[in-house]
């Protein structure tokens, strides 16, 4: 019997990337207008991504991931169709773990699937906090704590009432999350005081953003996003191209902008008034994704 593909969305982190690996919470939202689909067929052993046959070691890696997740009996031909760019900070590896889990274990609850996908994420990088797999498997805007795996759905009514939207602008650069995490651990070892201060500031911004979302996002959210971007620069996870893009978006009228996800590439997350963004869509300087409300 041929099983239907299983799918999972991308995600973006509003606040708390990197700091959540050490302490505190993070806020993330699913990107429901992006999707990764996974399925298996009974042809020759191979991995196809968006219809293109990949090198054997990629195939072996996905087979190893499948086995790591406890799925021993699968079809030999693996297929991934994805709109989530690899290394763009939008959760491509967590989306793969989630879709693979959903394909083989459709009976799992969102929470069980999230825990399974987290095991898969750890296969890619041991330090995964869980924010990506939980956001993607649960499919809701959440605030999450890694130490306890506790999550709470966010109420975005004020955000919508104030006519705001998020826009993700693509820097075109791509990263490898484990390498970026390694870079942050170096700073921790070399400059512990600065490191601890930055982690505190990033975690405090998460709590500030939660308050802003509840009480009036227009006032504080953008400022806290900008502040987080500058802390992430000091943490060593930005790039000149990301900083230039962040500045450009603010000039265009964004209320705030920051890198999102591991950094060293990927997207700049910006906060816009829907009306402002609608008026400048045609002249937007780089490829972008507008967040679809959830
Ligand atoms: C990656 O999307 C976010 C990081 O904080 C890593 C993690 O939390 O697993 C950099």
C-alpha cells in the first residue's frame, strides 16, 4: 500500500535563540506557508530532494535518522519535497524529523511527536533546545522552556488587532547550526562574563516581548527585536550582510528587525504595519516570506 506523504511547516524564532540553549525561554511561530513533505516508495535505495537524486551519504544520513527514531522497516526510496531552505534558520531539520515521525507514527499526539522530533534534532546537533521541533510539531505560536520542555500557546490577538505582520527577508547566506553553536560555546569559554551578560539580556528580551505581545506590541516589540539583534551580533552569530539587511529594513519602515534562528546566515525577521508592507511589497529589496497568521 502506498502511504500518503506526511508534511511539516517551517518556523521562525521571535526571541530567545541561543539563550534558550543555556537558560530561559524562547518564542517561536510556525511558518504555515512553507512545507516539507516526506514519503517512501519501493524502488532502488536512494534519496530524492525536490526530485533530484542526492549523493549516497545524504541518503545514509536520512536512513540513520529514521533508524535513530526507531523506524526500522521503511521503504528503500526516500523522498523529500521542501520549500524550507536548508541552513536558512527556518527549521528545515526539525521539519524533516517531524514529517518523518508523522509518516511512520501518525497516531502520535502533537506533544509526543514534538518529543520524538527533538530526539531526531539531537541526531543533527546534540545541543538542540527543542524550540524548533516543538513549534513545528505543535504547529502553534509558542513560548517554550528547554529544561522542562514546557510550552504555552501565545495569544496573538493584540498583534492582529494592531494590524501588524512579520516579514522574513532572505540574506541569501546559509549556515550550519552545529558550527554556529560551537562558535557560541567558544565565547562562553573565552569570555564568560560577557557571555553570561548577553544570555541574560536575550532572555530578558523574551519576557519583555511576551509582555509587549499581551499589552501592545506596537510600542515595545520592535525595539526589543532591534536590541536582540545587537546582542546576537555581540554573541558572534551575525554577519555583515545580515546587519546591512537589518538596517535596510528599518530604513524601509520596519518597526523592528533581527536575525532569526542560529544566525551566520538565513533570514532577517522584521515587524511591519500591514499597510506599510503592502505599499512597499513591489520594491522589497530581497526575496521574502510574509508570515501567514496562525
Ligand atoms: C536554532 O533554530 C535555535 C538555536 O537556539 C538552537 C536551539 O535552540 O536548538 C540556535
